[in-house]
């Protein structure tokens, strides 16, 4: 019989995830400042920034979590 493992995503995991999202958001912002407006790269980076903001809100309850930091 196979044993099932129980997964746990704790506060330390959440904090690390938020730190990584912050770094990735900064990279996306750099792409948006260099790529031509309306280009595929610009649109993808902009979409990722929006999704990162949504993730920050869902994980912290603060709508502007990344904007204020």
C-alpha cells in the first residue's frame, strides 16, 4: 500500500515565494522599460506584472503589496 505524503506550505515558504516574485516583477519592469511599447515582449512582461500583483494580493491580503515595497 502506498503512503500519501502531506504537503505543507508555511509562512517561511510564503515569504520566500513573495521575495522571488518581487525579483521577477523587477525583471519584468526592466523588460517593459526597454522593449518597444506594444511588442510581444512588452505585452508578456506587462501581463506577468499584473499576475504577480494578483498573487501578492491573494497571498498577503494587501492589494498593493509589491507597489509599496
